[in-house]
């Protein structure tokens, strides 16, 4: 670009920002305070763009950070699978957080999570998803309950958790004609920690409904009884991401790993 071309470009820029960027001294010049600020900020933006451009070129399937959220019920299984993946490819950075379905969906919509795994189909327009598998829902009682009659369940009471209403509605409605809604049964406890939900059940304080993997992870299996009811029910598992955000290769790696584990 010629000297006159540069001068014209600077004048147009000054008109656009409505302030002087240069102090002119004949054929020489120096930056004004506004000019210095623009130069500093512009340099930062240029570096960020160059970094982004390099990241796009280096879109590796086995390196970089992946922010994931899911309910704890499926997260127990998924997280262990992803840690095994990270052990093989230590350039990966797995950021995994447990949250209820509704919170996972909101995190994806707000760009606070790259991927979400859900046990209910998302409802937000910003989120797109597809089904990747299923997992059985099972009734869990204290060990002394061998036949989980409706009366026995009502006498025990229900141990709730963040996805309890969804799980109980699916399983109990298909196996107990008396069941209409969860409020029919007294609630005797609540826990939002997936590893602790079965603790009160093991102590005889109530029953609950959980996905199979969450039950198999409990460390006191002799204190609980898992019941396979006449009408088996499974919940769907969905992977979701923001509709307007293309997935990096490392995120496809994560999805493939989870699919293979189901």
C-alpha cells in the first residue's frame, strides 16, 4: 500500500471511531492515547485470531478440552470410560460434571458445556440431540423385601433424587395398576449425590428407582435387593450439543467412546 493509501485508510478509521489516532508533525507522526489503545487492543485481537486459526488447523481427535455434563446415573459409567480414554491420549482434558437433565440442557444452550448426555429428549430450541442407547430402570428395596408388592412399597416410602420423578413414572406406571403419580407414596428421603442415593435404601428407610449402572456401582450390594419387574422398562440416552456450534474432532471421539460402552 502506498503512503497516500495508508494516510487515506487512517483518516477513514479516525472518522469511523470519531477521534484522532495520530499526532502529525510534518512528515512524522506519533500515536495519540486513543491510537495507542487501538493499537494494543488490535494487536491482542490479531494474536487471538492467529491462535484460533492455529487451533482450527490443529483440530486433533485426541487433544484439547471437552466440557461434558450428564445426570449422575449415566455419568458414573461414562466418566470411567472417558478417564480410560484420557489415559491413552493424555492430550485430552476431560471436564465432567454431574447435573440433572434440565441443568445439563441449559448448560449446553448457554455454551457452558460442549456435550451433554441426557435421559430425556431436550426441549430447548438451541439444543440438538440424537439417541445413542438405552439403559434398564430397576426397582431397589432394602434386602429383606423379596416381593415388592404395592403395599410393601407404600409402607417403605420413597427415596427421591433429581431424576426420581421421571424414573419412577416410567417404571411404576407400567408395573403397578395402583400407581398414578409419585405423590401417592410418602417420601422418606432425598439425595442429589448419585453415590449416596442407595445408602438410606440399604438402611431400610425406603425404596427407589435407578438405572442399572448406578445400582451396580453401589458398594454394599448385600444390603439392597434389585427387582426385575414383569414389564421391563429402559430409558433412552441422548447426546446433545448446541445447534449452532460445530463439533471439534475430539468431541466426536468422546461420543464414539460413549456409544461403544453402551
